[in-house]
């Protein structure tokens, strides 16, 4: 049998162990160098290292922020609270101003009252009213009417005058009247529709206008004290008439005064001294009447007045 010679194969090239060990070390060294280069090239951080935020962050005031919805609610509440605070401050300031204004007004009022009291206490001069005058609580146009003082009334004056009015004293209280109607001398006045009955006379009548006639006659002619109203016939029986018991010249004064003021007093007609005057025939003046047989029947001893 033929023997084949086998050519000896060239053995595989062996890598030295040193090389096998050094290769991994080189890789490690390379990675280390790269890592160091990256770290060396990274920018420096001013603050603490960046880390992932915790699931629940907090504000500087310690309030926890759970989610975005809480942020919106918190801000809304903050704005509402701020508006309420501003409104409260504005209200407080307005209240303080009003209080200061009220105090100032009170001080002025007390000062005026003190001055008025001094003027009232020092009042010594007296003057006469020449007409029925309205009483005012001050001299200005915004003053309020508080009463009336009759003509021919003697009043104390304080000497204070302003805007056409003078300050007078009635029953210890200050009032203001038109200065043009004050006089040093007592005025000569005729009868007026104002005034009070001071002689104590009274009467009982049906119509309210009769009481007004009584008061007017009584205040102007206090010497007349007798008045006749109810009787069983005619106007008297209806409560529409009054007899003013007076005669002569004074009787004519009363009759003519009532005729001149018939509208204000609600008079229909007047009879005196056998003469009659009526609204219906007012243009004819006093008309003579036929004789009725007696002084009283002919109205010589009283003025008869009938109202509507």
C-alpha cells in the first residue's frame, strides 16, 4: 500500500498572552479617556446638580403644588382676596372721611349756637313789627319757615342782620324776619285776618268758617264778647249764621271788614243797620232793606253773617 506523505500543516499563528491581556485594558483606557473628555468639556453648573423634580413640588412659601389645577385655584383665590382687601381699605377710608366731615360740621354748628346764644342773652333793643311776618330759622335762601309773628308785635332784636333779614328773640329763642318790616315806633294798623282771640269769648257753630270769623273779629275787636249762633229758624237753624253783637260805628267797621274779606272767610251775605250786602249782587254795594219792626229785626244791634 502506498503511503502518502502528509505535508505538515503550518500551525496557526498564536497571539501572545501579553497581547490578549493588553487589548481589553486598552479599550477600558479609551473609554475612560472619552468619559474624562466629556466630563471635562461639560459646562460648570452654578447651582446644585440637576436632578429630577420630586412628584410634589413646593413653593418658597411652603405651599404644596399638587397639579396645575391647584395652581389656578390658588391664584384665583389670591386675586379675590386682594380685591376684597382693596375694597375694605377704600370703605374704611371713606368712612374716616365722612366721620371727619361730620365732626367738622358739628364743631361749626356748636360755634354758631354759641354765638347765637350770646346774641340772644345780650339783646336789649326792641322794635315793632309793621306787618304779619314769617319766622325763619336762618337768614339764607335755604332757611326754613318755622312760624309767624303778628303785626304790631314788640320784639327784642339781637342786632345781627344778614341778607335782608334781622334776628329777633321770641320766648327766648332766635328767629329771623324781613328787616324792612321792623320799626322803632308802634305802627297804626287796621284789622287783619290773622291773630288770636284773647278776650276769652267762645261760641258753638255748625260751619268751620264761622269759627274763623269769630277769631278774626275777636282778635281785631276784643271789646266784642257776645256771639249768637244756633236758633230754630233760617240760616241759624242750619248752622250757617252768626250774629256779632255790636252797634254803631264799630258795627260798620266790622261789617265792612267782613265784606272786604268775604272770599277768604266764605261769606255769602251780611246784614247790618237795615242794610244788606251779598256776593250775588256785590256790585250794588249795601242795599237798603224794608222795616221789620224792631231794632233787633232790623239788625241795628248786631252784624248778621251767613256763610256758604
